[in-house]
């Protein structure tokens, strides 16, 4: 995921593309993991994610986040997201 983040955030080659990331079997998303990655348009977060750090999805532009969980799990930081659309209880 780190390589993908660097490409999405910094590459001039990628400036005309939109991306969707589907995370499967992932357990944790770290602090500021995708912060500022404005080319990412949607992300699917499975039930397997038990921890998300602060500002993991901050300053992301028009990102839509679909979560399998019916509501924010206890292990997700209160500031894990910043002004993005989050849809809870989305079946993957």
C-alpha cells in the first residue's frame, strides 16, 4: 500500500486518473496512511480492519468510504476521517 500511496500522491503520470482501492484481510490502517491522496476516489474497508489511526483519510478530496461495519469500531481513532462521505454497513 505504501508504494501505491506514493504513486497516487506524487506522480504526475497519475494526475488524470481516479482510483478505487479494495482492502481485503487488512487488520490496521496507520496514522495518516492516505492523508492528502486526492486521486483516490473510493475505498472499501472490510470488517477485518480493527484499527485505524488518526487522520488516516484526511484531506482526501471527494473520497467515498464504504465500511462493512455497521458503525465506527471501537479501535478506530475518533479523527480517522476528515469531511469524507462514510457509508456504514455496506456489504462487500
